[in-house]
C-alpha cells in the first residue's frame, strides 16, 4: 500500500508504523514505514523510511505496547504524557489501519506538543478510569491519616488491576536511602515484602530506565530479558522475587522524583487501563506525599536545637507527655544538667568560644546516651530522660557521665532522680532540678570567681 500519499494528506506530524507478527504470536520489529514532512522536520535528519523506531527515539515499552494494540489488535490508542527529554507534553494518537499482509500490522501515529499540561486533553479518560480516580482522591482526602489513605488507594489499584501487590517507595538523594512508604499485598507468591529489598543504588537506576518516558511497563519474560541487557541487577531482583509483570511510574514534585508507584503481577490484558489509571493517580499521590514529607521535616526541624543538633525544649515536652500517658507507669530516670562557667567563657573568650563549649558538652552526651533521650532546654541547660531503665543501670550511667565530664574538662552540675512508681515526669524533673541547683551551689562555693554576675 502507498502510505506516503496517505501521510502527506495530514497537516499534523504523522507517520505510519508497522509491527511484525511472528508465528509464535509474539511481535518483532516496529518500524516507521512512511512519514510526512512535519514529522520528519521535528525528528531531524536521522529519519529514513523503514527504519526501526528506536533508531530515532529511545526504546519505550509503553509506546511499543500501544503500537501493538493499534496495529495488531485494532484498538484506537490515545495518551497525553510528559515527554521529559523534550520538555513538552505530547498528545499522541494511534489509529489502526488495514493491512494487506498477514505477517504485518499497521497503524497511523499522529502527535502534537504543548508546553504545559492542559487539563482538557487529560480529560480523555474512560468513564471507568475517571470514576476510579475520583474514588481514589476521595479515599485519600477522607482518610484519618495519609498512610491509611494511600493504602486504600493502593488497594483500589490492586483490585482494578487484579494484581498481587502495589507499593510506593520513596527515595532521598540527600541521605542516599530508600523507604517503603506504603504497600498493599494480596497474594502470597509476591515475596517482595521486606522494607530494605530495594536498595538506594538499585532505585537510582530506575530513572535511567525511564529515559524520556513516564513509565516502565513489563508484561512478560521477554520484557524482563530486555531490561536485563541494560540493568541486570534489576532483572535479577524481579526474578528472585517472582515478578512477572510490572508497571512503574515515578512520583514527582516540581519535576523532582521523590519516589515510585508500582504494580506487580497484574492482568496484562488490562495494561493500558492500568497504566492510564496509575498515571493519573500518581499526580495526586505525588503532591499529597510531598506535602506530608515537607510538614514532617518542618516538624522535625522545629524540635531540633540549631547549635548542638540535640532535641530542644519542645521535643522534651512531647517526650514528657508520652511518658506521662503510660499506663501502667514504667521506670524512668531523669538527669538535669547545667554547665558551670559558660558566662565566664563568653565574657573572657567570646561567644564563639562559648558555643564551642556547648558543642563539646553536647558531643559528650551523645557518646553516653541515645540521641532521642538528650534535650537542650536552655542556654546552658540540658535534660536527659531515659525510660524503661532499672535503677542500677541508671546510676551507672550517671556516674559515667560525671567521670567522663571530668576527663574532658567539662564542668557541670547534675541532679538526678529515678522513678518506678509514677508517670508524673514534671514532678521528677522538679526534684532533679532542685538536686542540680544544690550541686551547682556547691561548685560556686568552691569557685566563687566563676559565679554569674
């Protein structure tokens, strides 16, 4: 058939694509048979009739699936996706064409670029997908907390996809770590359940696998074998964990990848609808999770002392609240600490020296106690709260503190109290505070020249 005359009748960038049909009912080469001038101008001088499409643009499993469905199964395919390599959104349509060959299918491919995402183009969703997306948003907004809401969304995806599992993994390049944020698992054959199973190094390779696409689609062992050529570690991980099919889509916040949403071992006959569904849901999930992470980080920052990196008074009050609500009470100990001589250091050596003095003390505390137990509550005031500790161990820790402070020339007044019968932490703190002031008074009686004036 003369496809050149056909494509030249179209004003938009247009080409005809062929898909090779193999006797074993698999598919071979995907070629660009003919293209109009608008298409050739955009694609550049590398174009020629009959070329394998991946000679011109990066290989894309999702695009190949669309071509197969249009050319070989007679399905009209449409997608509106972000083409990150070009910095545009692409509105693309594939329309089935008649074929005069049993071993080859054909389809028409037309596309249009937009600089920004246009909601009107996104509205070309199936009614069922639109309803499912709306339900997912309702589940997310109406949940008592974000993780339970996200889990309901993942459950909805798994149900629609008839899948074994769906998961969201987060990635932090700042700390070079990954985190399982949430998952929903339905079938025992998916063993991919340990939170540390996806390493940071492995997840970093996923963005390269995406390339200019916005999804990775794996439908069978042939697709896994293709992944193996570029990313053997990922292919091995999939095989080790009995993954036979996968759709993976990044979660973004202002073009920055914060994590990935993926569906495992789904009904591959539903792949187009599944991809469409989780692609749309990922917009909402990415935004909600990014906001949650931001608020969590702000909350964390608000409870950290900027100079020493220790927990601050606000964090201590929260710790006091938690211990006070324990029923029945559990044993805990309190150390109330005030550094001796900070004012003299500030007056004679300057505030930078005073800061170094505080940091030295903080580092000493960190070597002896868990970070979560140490609080800087004022200028030279610190509190250490240790719960679930017996009296003897608590006494040993206090003695070690005094000994190591002397060795490091960090003078401090210490008051302490251990309790096993009350959860009234405020009372224990007050008694420990009185003991600390008695210790401090004894120090200044011995060194009156260092007394605050």
